[in-house]
C-alpha cells in the first residue's frame, strides 16, 4: 500500500514527503475535530460526581494546594 502511494504521488522525493506530511496532518486534524468528540460522547461517563470527602482526602495527602 505504501509503495503504491509513493509511486502515485507526483514529483521528486521531497515533494512526495511534503504531500504525505500534509495528508497525515489533514487526517489527524479530521480525527481531532470530528471523530474523537463523537467517540468521547459515546465512551465517557456523563454523570461523574466527586464526593466532598475525596477532595479533602487529597488535600490532606498533598495532592491539593
């Protein structure tokens, strides 16, 4: 697959590398903007609560400021 993609792209090797970097950046951008928020809404719990005692315990341990 990578060899086919490499031979399909036009130009010298440095232009091909630049095109591949732009394509990779576009794919990552699309994942962050559209795909990951949808997955986060499906996977992450929506009604998370933290009890008062847990916050006080963290403060006593040194986890809080």
